[in-house]
C-alpha cells in the first residue's frame, strides 16, 4: 500500500495516510483519460454560434444583371457566398455538442489520473485547508509553506465548499479550487474532473477530502455473484454408441425392401 505524508500549513509532517486498495491499484488507461477529457471539453461548449445563409442575408432580391450578352458569369443575387457581404456556404447553426460517458468509466479515469500524479510525487496532503476570513495573503502563506507558491498550475481540493477559502484563493491566477465528490444532492460542490487532475502541476488535497474521495469513488463494491447452474456432463462417443445399440436391440426388426425383379427371381 502506498503511504502519503500529511503536512501542516508550514510544511511539517504531522502524520501519514495509507491509500485504499482501489485507489492504490488504479491504472491510468489512456483511452479512458482521452474520452474523459474530450467529453468534459465538449460539454463545456455553449453551441450558440450562428451564421447567415444566402437566404437569410438582407438584400440581393434583384438579379444584378441580365443573364446573357454581358461577358460575365451568370449571377442570380449579390448575396451569394462568393460576393462580399453575401451569405455563408454551409453556415454553422446552433447545435448540442454534449457527450455522454459511463459513470464507471469516468471514475476509473479520475482514479487512474490521481494514481499517476501520486506516482509522480505531485500530490501533497494537508492536514486542513481553511481560513477564518477571506485573505489572499493567508492563501499565499499556505502555498508557500507547501512550496507550491510559484508553481504554474496548482489544484486545491477541499472536502466541502467554504466561501472564505474560495475567496482567499480567488485572486491567485495559478490556483484552482475544487471540492471532493459528495453523495448529498443538496450540498454545494464543484467536484474536480480528470482534466483538472491531468493539467495540474501540483495537487494540494485536504486529508478529509482524500478520505471522502476514497469512500465515494474508491470503495470496493462486492457484487453478489449470481448462482451458476451446473453444466450437465456431455455424453462421450462410447456412451452414445452403447445407447444406440441398446435402442436397436429393443426395437422390432424392420422388413427389408426388395425390388420387383429380385422378388420374381426368388419365386422362380
């Protein structure tokens, strides 16, 4: 089992956390990670872009010049795509870009990404993450204590949403604050995704948030095995032959069919 050190706000080791079996044995699968990132980015698209076709562009109702004897190519409207201020050919219209991903696959991608960051040594476990009042100065001191103040991209994971903590990190452009997953539908959460884990250079997670992650996404689920019917043994070739012989002995002998010519020869 992998063991992570728990540090206080000044970076001093105050305890240890042993990872659960599921999170410790999670494997980062490339196809699931790719699918999770593509799905998240597609679902974040608004899909409200819209361009006008030649039928929607204002003007161009009259033929610009006569059909023949001008030396020019025939034209029907000055709002065709080849004209300036004309409509767009194959114009884009509002559409839904959302994609779906199975829950188990998404969680497997997240757990694999976390395990990959742990193996790379980019995960720091803090004993607690919270501030009494929203102050950016306190957030900077917290990051400096863990040695990640100058890191380009830092992901901070807290157990539950706290307004003071969020406001303290809000002005730091290199920090993203996310919450651990919650089974309470009424709780205010902003759970992290596989993309958040992958693009982060350092991850600072609270000890209670890590326990919540393991309990919600990393718990072992033992599915009851369905009863399997015992397969009947297949009859061997010798057994089949013996059965056929017994059936043949018990059956009455069938009269042999003879042709007309053979019957006359037998009578003569």
